[in-house]
C-alpha cells in the first residue's frame, strides 16, 4: 500500500476508533456505576410499580433521577434509547486499522521470522482465527463454568488470557502480539453486546409488547456480560496505548507483563466498583502501585557495556541507511522520525537506542535484517556521541 494512503487511512480510522471507544466505554462505565450505586426507592409507589432502585446525580447544571426496574415497567416507554452502535463502530474501525496497518503489511508488521517463520497469509489466517476462537472459548466457559461460579470463571479466564498472550508471542512480531491479544479481548466485548446483551434487551421489549413477564435469566446473563466488559476494558486500552512503548512489548517475557498488567487493571476496576457501592478498599490501589513500580524496575533495559574503541559516524551511517532510513525518510516517516542525515540521527539518538539497541523492537519484525553486531555499533556510537 502507498505509504501516504496508509497514513491517511490510519489517521481517519484511528480518530473514528478512539471517538467510538470513548462513547462506548463512557456509557459502559456509567451504567455499571449506576447499577452499583442504586438505592431502594423512597417512594412506596415506585416500589409497587416495580422499581428496584434509584440514583440521584448532579451534572451539567441540573439534577438527574435514574430508576431501574426489577424487570420492566407496565407500559412501553417511548422513546427507548439503545446503546449498541458505539460498540459496533469501535470494533469495525479497530478491525479496519488491523487490516490497514498489519494485514496489508503482514511481512513487516505481523511476521517476525526470528519468532515464527510464517507466510503472510498464514499469519493473517492465524490472527483472524484467534479472534473467532477467543470468543467461542469464552462463550462456552460463560455457559458452563460461569453458570456455577463467576469467581471460578475469572480464574479460568485469566489463565486463558495468559495462554493467548503466550501463544501470540510465539507466533507474531512483538508489537503485533500485544495488539492481537487486545483485539481478541475487544472481539469478546463486542460479541457480548451483539450476541448476548442486545438479544436479551430485545426479549425484554418483546415481552413488554406482548404484556407478559420477561425471562429474568436472559437479563441476568446480559448483566454478567456487561460486568465482564467492564473488567476487560482497561487491558484492551493498555494494548492500544502500549504499542508506542517498545520497552514493554519488546521485553523478555512480554506476554507475562501483559498478564500482570491485565490483573492490575482489573484490580483497579474492582476498587472503583466497590467505591460505587460505598466501600473504600484502599489496599487495592496500594497493591496496584507497588505492582506498577515493580514492573517498571523489572522492565528497565540493561545498559550497554562501555566501549573504549571509538566508532565514527561513517561506520554507523550505512547501517542506519540500510536498516532504518528505508522507512524513516520523507514526510511519511513513522511518527515524523526522519533518519536521513547526521543531524536527524543525533536528534533521535535516544529513540534509536531504545527501539533498536535496548529493546530490539525496531526494525518491525527485523524486516531489514539488522544484525546484533550492527546494534552494538549503534549503541556504542550513541554512547560516545552523547
């Protein structure tokens, strides 16, 4: 694909993806908070009408009164607002980004021969298959283990996330492996909306129209899936953001780092969800902070050993030209990082050292076959010129 066209699609799809995700996550977080903060209705007439709880809030210069019914009110409300297109748009734009940035350039961005010598079509097929398989396995677990114990489902689910993270790290380039796991979790979230939550809501509306009691089992299942989405949100956001930080996805045992971060972010959601019910469990943010500090210390790259023999720019210039500048040149250079002149290389020396020397995340999939000797020479020159 033409690099400029790819950049245009990247900007447009990324903006759409982030905007839709903000709308989806915002609504999801709000309704989970609303549900957890409900209090029994004070008016006996509301309780008789089927109101299970109510919530008072102040925002935007006014007071808002929200009520949740145990099953449904006596009459169909009009208009009835649905929350689904935010989720669908988030997934569709995210998958389009995956296609444009990773599937179209699978040889460079998705495949790393040092990890697994896959043909581009094989890597794409494995990626798409992983998205589908993740949902199928999760859904089966929800209908079996989850029906008996949500706690057991959380433990088994965490183990399967770890398996998915490890498997992706054995198949795809480091950055692509992280995004693959994030895409799998995001697919589970949107499939929950499409295949469980919205159908349950349709059953509720249909029952109201037919003047009969709705089946509470479908509504409880929809609520469980909504809560699952609440806990999956932050790990998915982490994979989206961390793609810009090679010291994480390029680390040794990066899959384990992802699992630990997923657990820490889930704990943060537990803290806020408990807060919404009126409880403050302060050991959770303390433990999460300690965990983040420990991870930061663990991920700190080793310093390159000092070299006494000088390395002139003339030695590293052809290395950068052959291994880096093939992409990092002109107006379409990734993140605007151009590496065509000595001044540009010196200006971005820290980035080059972090991405190509310490974490070895660049070139993507080592597409230009940079050798270890070349990385060492780059590191030595940067240390001496700094």
